[in-house]
């Protein structure tokens, strides 16, 4: 039996930069509604799973201090999750 290759082998990984997040709670609602894994890429290149509440609190506590997030680099593994994140940024 042949197993399916990893999603990134199919070219389904989407890396994006998201800027000027003002409503942190709404941002996390969108992340939580995503079907697949969504990762935050740190300045050192590490990837943190944003679907984990612990990762959300720990990683973002260090990123913003004035109530908004200037810029994040995210990796989404499902095309519909990428579209959700794009729609969030357009409509925020």
C-alpha cells in the first residue's frame, strides 16, 4: 500500500506575510477555524503551530506590545485556510 506524500510535496504549502493585525481575538478565531495546520515562522526560522493555544500565547506575547501586530510570516497547509487568512486581511 502506497501512502500519500506530505502536503508540502504536492505544492500545497502557502507562505504569506500578514501585516497590521489590529483585532488579535478575531485573528485567532480565523486561525482556530482553519482545517489544517497554520504555523508562525519566527525570526530564527522556527515554526510554531498556531492552532495550539499555548503557542498562541507564548509566541505572540513577545511580538506585540501596543495591542497590534505589525507583521507575521505564516505557513498554511490547506488552500482553503490560505483563503480564510486572505479574506481576514481584506476585511479586517
